[in-house]
C-alpha cells in the first residue's frame, strides 16, 4: 500500500510523539516517585529531630531515661505517624503506633548503629520507617518514626492516570494539527502536480504557479519552470531545425526532379544536353549528400552520441594538409591562398574533427571571397590555446549578424545568400572547437572581410626520450 507524503509524515511524526511522550511520562512518574519519597523522608527526619531535641532536654533536666520518656509521651503522639523510643535491642520503651504493627515489621533485632530509612509492607500497605540512634548521659536509645505511604501512592496513581489520559489526547491533537499543517504546506505541490499534468505539447508555454514563500516548494517550482523553458527552447530548436532542413533539402531535390523531367520530356536529346542534365544532378546530389552528412553530425552532437577520440596530434600538420586540399578549389576561382603556420603545435584532440573544423573555415572563406581575392591562414599559440586564424577579403559580416552566423541554416543577405551552402559549416566548426575546450569567433579584418579564429586548448608538452 502506498501512502501519500502527508500521511507518511503524519505517521512518522505521530510515532515520534508516542515514543517521546511515553519516555517523558515514564520519566515524570519515576521522578515523582523519587521526589515524593524524598519529601516523605524529609518529613520523617524533621519529626525525628524534634523528638530527639525533646528527649535530650528532658534527659538533661531529669537525669533519668524513664522519667524523660514519661515527660515526652505527649510529644510523641503525632496523628498518622508512628513514633517510638527503643532500646538498643529494638524493644519499645515508649511508643504511639497509630496502626503500625511494630512486632510484625521485623525491626526488633537491633542493629541501629547508623540512621536508616526503609519501607515495610503491612497488610498490603507500605510504611516508611526511619530509625536513628541517640546518645545521652543516661544511656543510648533509638528513635523510630514511621508513616504510611498511602498518600504518596495515591498521588502516584493519580499522576499515572492523568498522564495515561493526557498523553493520547496530546498525540491525537498534535497529529491532527500536523495533518492540517502538512496539508497546507503540501497544497502548492498538489496544485503544481495538477498544473504539470495539464501541460501538453500544445500548451508547452504554460508555467507552474510559484509560491510566494522562498521555501523548498518555491525552489522546486522555479527549477521546474526553468526545465520547461529549456524543453521549450529545445523543442523550438528541433522544430526550427526540421523546418530549415526541409526547406534546404527541398531545393536540391526540386532541382534534380525538374532537371530529370525536362530531360525526359523528349524521346531523344543531344549528348551535350544529357551531360548538362547529369552535371546538374551530380552537383545537386553532392550538395544534398554534404547537407545530410552535416545534419547527421549536428544531430549526433545534440544527442551526445558523437564524442571526440582524443590523442596527441600536430595541429600545424593538419592545417597544412587542409590548406593544400582547399588550394585546388581556390585556384579555380583565382583566389590567392597563403599560410603562416607556427611549427610543432601539439594539442590533445580528434584528428578527423579538427580536419573538418579547418576545412569548414577554409571552405567558408573560399565560398564568400570574390574572384582575384585573398585568403590567409595563420596558426599560433598563446596562453595555453592554439589559434587557427582564417582571413578573407569577402564582403564581411555586419556587427549585429556576427553571432547569428554560427546558428544553423543561417545565410546572410545579400552576398552570402547567393551561394549553395546550407549554413551548417560554421555551426559544426564551433561545436568541434567547443569539444576541444575552446570556441570560434569572428571579427572584421583590415580589408573589410572576415577573420574567423578557432581557439583550441593545447596539450601539455610531452617529452619522449629515444633509446
């Protein structure tokens, strides 16, 4: 059986209260018993001291123990208390018993060398008996004072009954109060649960009502709302990604479809026409393939399924190879490509990812640099980072749009929308740089073009001794 938090808290609190009140009541009863007996013994000692003073005075005046006993007989008659003067053998010399049967108490054997208080039972009734030995000029004797403990027992019984009735009432009242307090405290959670249950895909903009108090429930509501904000942002990003991907994929597919239909409208065509159609299909297929590969990379990156395989690599060799590969494309557009690379720059990174990063930056520069323009590549290290800098003489990027170029499927107008790119190269480059402990930034260079800088965390220098 599953209980609510409110019920579990109330049950735990009630159990703790029961244990605490039980221990408290037992302690009160025990302390009251000790206190009552101590008070009773104190009364008996006071009475014994008074009798001792009277006896001492009478013995001093008469010089005879028996005559002193006769004179103190009246003083020994105390209501509800047994008083007696005994010889050292325990035999009564004078007594006022008031219901105390001394002969049945087992105290007549003597042995009164030290003051003592003891409890004896007579007919089921407890008596408290105090004896103390006295020394005088006419001989030693023992004063005995006793009293029934019935009143102390009645007080003890009354206290026990009161606690037996009061403790359960306290537990019930406290449990009910705690149930009400827990219900009031957890009511916002019930409300938040109902609100969360009502949130659907079509109502994802809803948020939980945050309690006014800055307590744990308020923290929970705010944390849940922040989670909803992140989920909404991720959902919007996913929908935007799907819409942009659909839009970008539609163009090459439409071109391929249209070119194929136009070519097949005539039963026969010249070889040049077929070659032109196949060239268009090939170019669009290449663009489509690259676009799909880029989207798969980003999808795996979002899902955390593509992790870099880190090892020590020479970044200057990677950049040099990428420059040699892209130089062929740059030459076809009459673009001058130069590189200034600092040697022996090592970082702990993924070789394939780093090649893709550098290639994307170079491809972006070649794509947006006008014919007869220039592209320069530089590699340096500073402050624990390696910096790959790609500068072009293209149209540049306005300051308000420099952050947007790293968003997916973004191509800026006017010059940067005329090309066939899908707007995924720079987002992939930035993601790869972030996986290597850095990032990618864009600035304006001296020629008015763009300067893209990839910052990559360097590895500690490893020393290898040849043997």
